[in-house]
């Protein structure tokens, strides 16, 4: 039988009203780019993850050496200013499944990406290239001169083209799929859009552009339907969704308000415009021949929308920004009055479009903008954005109820199915904190994942995060908030120190792994060993990273990198969790008889996993911090005392290991500083008086630890005294022999005592006075010793030792040498403290 250990966590000071969880690990992080510029952020890129954990990223590139895979659909840069790229990374991030250019000799840009259950990728955007790559049998293989041309390309799971087609007269801004592999595309279109005979609106409505909705069959060979959606003003769609029955939902903005002739349906919530421009929401039947409903949603001033979601019941959720003081809200909504300047909004329409389930402002007295919308299976709407408002509405008990400072903070909000607030919180520090458009994801338990970029050095970061300090002026961040909005599960910076880093996208798989993609200018951006591309391509690269939910999974002999050179190996993990390490230069007094490194390092290793002991701890150390690596021991702080837990010390690879049953502080200590070499002592000795010319001296030196322990000594016999004056002094060398096994502790003193006598042999005088010179680079009496670290100790004024020569003036000490072979007389003792 066994007892699972109770795990205690020791942390530096933090807000104890909030729970703390150690951050998860990075599974992989890789650059993706060539020598020029790559961009993945919206509206010029997109990111998806399939059920197997493959990551799909698209954007634009200006690099002629972007990493395209052999045999890809298009392996060379098409030309012009920019090409689209589409890249699929394997689940470990170690290799490309495929990577391809997508573009012709002019301008090519991507705005949408979708991936079906079979791993086929669908890319939509716009092109000005008459030689954009199309496939035989596709719906439209030739470029329409003088018209805008959208494109839709489908790649199979290994990157081979299924189809690639133009759609003339249009600009594709969003794409979605149904279960049969039909692609639904929306955006803006002018005259020349191909429509189908029975479509709802076959003629261009007028204005600059209309919205359009086009449904392509699974092979890309034909239109299932294609329709305009617009009145006499300008329209543009922002997003599209499709339900299980094949109804397509589209939202955007219309300026068809004078007259208000955007197509609406009888009985819809709002059939006339109250101002310009207004938001619209339209639901098309599966054949595209009729509107299920179509409605304005707006007040007397301008509105914008950029998010759409549909739940399983057919309710449509939209979010965006408004400047209307009379935007339609519902009684009892979270915020029924306009906050000021621009507010965000969230609106839920019933399945028939006839009424609002709820509609609310979201904002304070300054500027507020929505950046993300996600709806969970229970019908809770999660909204993110940025706010300049110090009075943005937050809820009691939320993670951050006050404005962090700077120009703007992020905000995170959750509304229940009837629009009541579950939580509303700021997310930010004292700088500028931005949540990227669309960088929002949910897991099965309702935890919210967001990403963006920050200039705040005090952005909310969780202890143990893999990057707890900002790398530069503009770093990415990844944050996971619990389902009640009361605490961060984890939050980390993500960036390098040499450039700007922006996370534009985040996705979550079924096991809680978070995948992020974005752009970096940092040559030192964090990458992982074995990742596809670990070095910066140049100028401005894309990147993709995968973050695991737990770095300590269930299993036996589970080995985890805890950071700071510490590795933890569990005998068995029963419940997964996170394991991490923090370091500090301060801690309990070192074990008796041992000293710490320079600088000292205490390791606080913690885990949230449930495990069966014992646990093996290995720490890679810097030998330069210690005098003698062979003397090192690993100590664990247990019951207010240090316990030696050392099991091995690899002095070749500088790894020390120990075995424990619980976690707390660890420290590497050495059995003092070994005295591994000593001497010689070089001393300048001469005569005090010229009358003593001819006398010779015997010299002796003794080295002590803490004044009383003799650790080395030596003599030199019958050295000449010379004549008086420094220029006639001699630099005499006294060999020193150390005492084996001597060790010093930090704080001990080392001292040298110098002696002289009238030489026993060869002396021509029976008495005389010896003069010792020191304290000047020209008279640098000194001795060498390796006490952990090799140093030269110089005799300085006031009987002090120093590791640099004195600045002068020269100092002298005179001693009467006495009769021949008389007892030694001392010049004095010079002392210093071991650091």
C-alpha cells in the first residue's frame, strides 16, 4: 500500500485571493519563413487545427525562399509583390506535411481558411494575377480582366490540389464548410459576379459593392448557388456560418439606407434602416433561392460587425462596434445604455430572425472594440476586445476588475444564454494590451483561451510560466481563463527580445492543447529543439507553436523539464498536472560545513500532479559558480532543515541528481572551497640601511584559514639583502606547500604571515634590518592561491589582501633580522575574506 503525497507549493509574493497554477509546457515552437516578410494576422491570414493535431497556417509572403515542400502544388514564388502561402505542420511541429505558394505574377492575398474532417484545406482570398494557379475542370479557370477576382483553392491532406478556381467580380473575405465538403464563400462583389439562375438575387444591387454568398460543390467544378445580397448602397460581409441543415448565415454592413432597400424579410426584427451604415444578418435557405430571414440591426449612427456564430438551435450571435446611442438593446440586458465614443455590442437573434433573444452594449466612457466571439455548446457567448475605458463594466469576483493602465487593456466577457453576465474582466498591465482579432478559443469545460500582444512589463503572468518577463517592447501573450472568469489557469509572455512579436490566432484541440500562430521580428524568438525551423528566416517571419495542457501526464517514469535546468522524473503519475521551477538568490542558511555557488541559487520545484514517490530530481549546474564540482551535494529543505538527497554527480556534464518523496526548496552546495593550489609567494625584500650591505636573509611565509588553521607554508634561504633603496631590492620567491584536504567556507578568512631572519648560511653580517616593500604595482608583493577560484592576492596597506595591485604609494615595513640563524621575526599578517 502507499499514500499519495500532499503537495505544497511555495511561491514568491502574489495575490493570495486568487488561485495559482503552474504553466504548461511548450510542445513545439517554430519559425516559418524565408528571407523576406511573412504575415499571418487577420485579415491577411488564417489558422486552423485538425482532429489529429496537424496545424494549418496561411498568410502572405514576399520571400522567394519561403519553405515550400518538394512536390507541393506550387514550389516557387509566383512573382509580384506578395503570394499566398499554405502550410501544414505535423502534430509534433518537427516537419511539414506540405507547404506551398499560391499565387501568380501580381498581387495575391488570402482572407479565409477552412479544414474539413478529412484534412482537406480550403483557402479563399483575392488575386490580381491572370496566371493564378487553377486546376482543369474547376468552375472558372480564366481571369476576368477589369473585374476583381476571388479565388478558392482546395488542397487534399498531403497538399495536392483538389481544385483551384477564380470567382470573378468578387473579393472573398470568409469561408466555411458543410459536412459534405461544399464551400460557402462570402465577401464583396461588383458587377460580373457569376450567379445561378434560381438564386435569391441574380443582379447587382448598386452602390460600390454588394455582399455575395457563393456555394461551391465539393469538387469545385460548379456552383451550387451564387447570389448577390445588397441594395442600392454599398455592402460588405464580414463572416459566414452554416448550420447542419445547410442554411447559410451571413453578417456584414450595409449603406443601403436612403432608401432603405437592403433585402429584408417580412416579420424580421428590423426591416428598415435607422442610419448609415447598419449591420445586417441574413439567413439563406440550403438552395440559396430564398431568404429564411434578413434583418437590419442598428441605430441612427454607424455600426460595424466582425463576428458571427450560430448555435445548434439556430440562434445567431453577432458582435462588433457601434457609435449609436439608440442601438437596439433588450430589457434587462447587461448594459442597456451607450457608454461613450464607440462601444462593443453583442446581439443574439432567435432562429426565425423575428426577435432579439438579447442585445447589449459593452463599454465604458471611452473607446471599446470587440475582437473575438465564441459560443459554447450550452449557448454561452464569450466576447473579447480592447478597451480604453477606465470604467469598463466588470463583474464582482472577476479576475481583474480595475483598468491596468496605459492606453488600453484587453477585456474578456461571458454572457449566459439569456444574456446575463457570467463574468466581465479586464486583462492588462500598465502598457498597451491588445487581444488579436479572432484570437479566441474554448475547451470542453468552458475555459477561455486568448492571445495577442502587449507592451506591459507587468502584464498578468502566472508563476512558473515558461516566460515570466517581457522579452522586448512588444511581446505576444497566451492566457487561459477559467470558466467562471475568476482566475487565470495560465498566462505567459511569448516572444523574443530583439523585435516585435504578435500572436494573431489561437486554437484548442480536444485534449486541451493550445496552438498559436503569428508573426515575429525577433531573431531570438523561442523555438524548441527539433522544431521544423529553429532559426530566423529574415525580416519578418511567421511562427507556429503548440502549448500542452499538462507537462506531467499520467504514466510511469515520466520525465519533465521543470525549467531553469531542473528535470523531474516521476516513478508514477496518477493524476496529470503541471511541474515547474522558480529560482531565487535568497533562502534558508546553507547546510553546515557547506557553501553555495556564486551567485547562490535556490530552486523551488513544484507540481500539481498526483504521484507515487519517490521522485528523482536532476539539476544542470554551471561549474563556474563552484570551486570544485566534485565536492557538490544536492540538498532538499524538509521539516525546516536541509537534507542531503544526492544520488549522483556527473562532473563531466555538470548534472547532479537526488531522490525525494516531496517537493519544496532545493539547493546545490559544495563542501567548502577546496584549496587546490598555493603559491608561490613573491615578495620584495631589501635592506633598510646601506651600512648593512652584505647581509643575507632567510624568508618564510605561512598561509592560514581563519587566522589559526595553517593551510600552507614555505621558506627560501640566504637571499641577498642588496643595498638600501627600492631599486636595489630583490623580488624573492618563496615556494608554498598546501596542506592536503583544506577547504574554505564562504565568509572564512585567508591570511599570509611573512617572516625574516639573518640567514643561517652565507651571511656576511651578524645583524641588520630587513625592509619589505608592497602596495604598489612596481612593488607588488603577492601570492597565488586557488580556493575554489584561482586568484592572486596582493599585500595592501592596513594589512589587507586584495585581488588587484595597490595604487601606491609604496609601503614598507622594517624588521631587525637579529643575529645569524636567530628565530624568525614577522613583518606582519595580511588578511581578506573569501566571498
